C-alpha cells in the first residue's frame, strides 16, 4: 500500500497543545482520491504517558514507544493492510494515525506485529475519513496536495 504515496516523503513540524510543544511527523501531500476513498478507515493509536514537565516522554517512555513504533512500522511497511500517515509526540501523549481499507484485517495484522511484546497502554479509535482530513489538517496551507 505504500505505493499510494509516491516518493514516501515525510515532514516534521511543531505545534502547541495546552501550552505544551507537540512534535508532528506527517506524510507530505495526499494520495489520489480513489486511493483515499478505498482506504477510508482512520485508526488513531494513542499512548498516554506521564513523561517530563514539558509534556515530552522520559527516557523509559521513549524507549518503549520507539520499540512499539518500530514493530508496527516493520509490520505494515510492505503490507496493503494499512499505511501510517502521521505520528505526534507531546502533551503527555504519543499518537499514530493509520488509514486502512479493512479495520478487522488491520487489527489482526497490528496484533501480529506485537506478538511477544509486553502489553502496552494503548487506546485505539476508528473513524470513517474518506477525505483523509486527519492527514490534511496536519499539512501546511497550500502544500502540494493531490485532489
């Protein structure tokens, strides 16, 4: 599924939530409308943590969330079951955003990625988002979007 993002380009930005810095890593541009509509299920994966005063993760949180992220990135890298479009860190929360055409197959693959891992403090939420607003809202105005 990664082919729906030619060039696989990412950008990093910073925003503020509740006065705290949040680092945002997101894919630039949007895939063509038919690919967006075929993969219209948005999955939010959230990991709340206590972290440090600035709202960023402490070293232990960083190590655990990085291990988790590496597992899911590897699991979905060559899969057509889901594509990660953004990751946000800050304000005592790490969040990943994925799109998938099939939530049930995505969840099966997600669980398979984490076989042998400890139980992480994750919260998953799913929404219909055929226009990919959860990615578009992260991109700067006037960025090179495909419609």
